[in-house]
């Protein structure tokens, strides 16, 4: 039987040379490399890539399991086939759960059956190759964009069509001076896209001035934005520029603009319309040349309909609108982001780059990431810090709090509440302890930022601070 795919590379490893030779003779139209010595096969895997690997389980010196684990760590093959005379269910489950094989064939080997398996494997490999080619094309497109010396696109990682469209639109926006509104959940990269737009614009050599409207106390936000004149209030001993004036000739980034009170929204509207600013305590207008980018994790159109955000300001801010998709809607980006952050953090920590268990990576892709890219970034940094620097692989234990053991996972709020109630009733948990754990989990998923935890959960910030006083938790925020 002939399988007509000479471009497909197949590796056959069996300590019985007659099996290796019979497979090569039977499938002469395939590009097959065969070894009776698994150590020699491993050496080949370190320097070459194979579409399909066919491995015997029981071999002297190096078992099929050990060989496949190392080959997967090296990303040296796509499709794994196991040959075995031992139908051990636990053994097979171990191979499959670690994503080492896709098919099992029992000995004595039926070559016609192997032919059918290889045909299916080739189809899978060609599909994977086409997907990889698409990813490579996107990477080449990004590399072209990175050729602009003023660009910050080198920090943008992702191959999903959603993020690619966002990148293209951001570059289009960079060519104008119109106001831009960025929306999306916390952690989706609104500040990063602001840097992209600014870095690709004619204002790239001017300042990029950021102010988080939700992180500054109400009593200070007005003077922070608009500046103040000498004698305007107690302690104002001299004239002081606000963030709007500091952005002259560049870009002003108003993060969490929805947190501004209505009276400040009115003042901001006049600034946006006239491009002039009056400092607190002065009625002298100062002309400012700036480009405005505003961001919010709320739906400002809905907020304007409810009356909590001025409609006229919303229309001014949203001249150009870019919505950034959450990480759970672009799961194909997660493996790329994992590789990127591991490379970055290993350089920062001056340690060897570990691999990541295939099953763990699969579960990271499945995880909904409510904190988006920022949560993934913090999770990976914590995993590296908590793992022995000599470890070759990041396993499940490195991701405690994210990869909940499957047998303990819950599928709904009702199930979670039912579990908590049972523990309260049988005395294995106290109400205060449950509350503390919920607060701590929300804070951890917000990257340790109290303000972000408050925004994501709606829980008053004093409850987070009370927990921090009772036990040490790394927090940031006002």
C-alpha cells in the first residue's frame, strides 16, 4: 500500500530492526527515517523536525515514553503513534493526557492498518502546517510594521484575527489627529494600544502624558488635569501646569475617563472643543496642542443614556472608536503570549528558560482569564518565581489558583455556593475565612491592584484593605 506524500517526514523507532525495515519497504513513497536505537533517534530529533513519529513502547535504555516526552519538549514532531504489545489502560492514559500521542497500534503490527492511520495523520499534519503558515504570514506582517523606528508594535504579541484587525485600525488612527476612544475589559491592553497609536503618529517625538482618572482623589483630580494658579488654594505657592498642558505637542491619555464627575466632564468638554485650558484659580485661557486618547472599561454609550456620562462629551471622545477583545475571545494568542512572557521574565530573573507541560498549556488556554493579558502576565511571573530555577518544566503546581484541580472544580455559582454551605455546616470552614478567601482571590486575579479589584468586582475597597491588614497581601492602588 502506498501513501503518496513524499514531502511528509516520518520517524520510526523500534528496537527490532526487522520492523523498522518492513515499514520502510512497505511505504516507499514516504520520507521515512528509521532507528533501532532510541538514543540515536533522540539525537536526530534534537536537530530535525518530523511530521509523524512512530515509537515502540518497550525499548532498552530509553523507553518510548521517555523519548516522546523529550521530543515534545523539543517541539520536534506533530503526530505521535505508539506501538505496544501491552494494552495497559493506565499507561495509555498517561501518554494521551500528556498530549504525546494521537494513536495506539498493537503488536504484531498490521501494515495495512498502519497505512490507514498514516493517511489520517498526514491530513492532520497538513492542516496544522496550513495553520502554522497563516501564523507565519501574520508574523511577517508584524515584522513589516515593526520596521517603523517610532513604532512600539514589537511589544504587541498575538496572531488572532481579532487582534490583527485592532492593530490595523490603530495604525489607521495614528495617521490622523482625531480623538480616539479605546474600550475593553481591564487588562486587554488599552495603554499598550495608546502607545502604538502615539508611536506611529506624527506626534511620536512629543510627550505621551497619562492620567488615570479613577486613581486620583476627587479633591486633587481637577488641579492634576487643568493645573493651578498661585494662591488658588492652600499650599498653591506657584503656578503649576496640569497634565493637559504637559501634553502640548504630544498625546494626552485619559485612562478610566468614565470615573470623572459630571462637573469635570463639562470642563473637559470645553478643553476638547477649544483646545484651551484654564488653570484652577485663573480665567486666562492657555492654548494647548494635543491629541486626546480616552479609555474606559465601561460602555460609555450606555452610561450616557443613563445620564452618568455626558452625551456631548461621549460623541467628542468617540470620533474614532476601537474596542479591544478580551483574551478569552482570542485563545490562539495565549500560547504566543506565554512564550513571550516566559522569555521576558527569564531574562529579567537571569534564569534558564523552562518549558511548559503540554497539558498545563492546554488548560491555560481553556482558562477564561477575567483579568485578561495582565492576569496572564502576572500568573506566569509568579509561576517562574515559585518554581525551582533548575526545573526543566513548569507543571500544574506552579499555577495554583488558576488551574483548579479538575475533580474539585465547579461549573456554576450554584455549585460553588452549595460546596461552601456544606463546609460551613460541617464546621470545616468559617464564614470569615470564606469571605477572606473570596476577597483574596479577586485581588489576586486583579494583579494585586486594589483599584482594579474594586472595578472588576464592585466590592468596596475598604474590604480589600481590611484583609491586607489582617494578612500580608501585595496591593497597589490609592
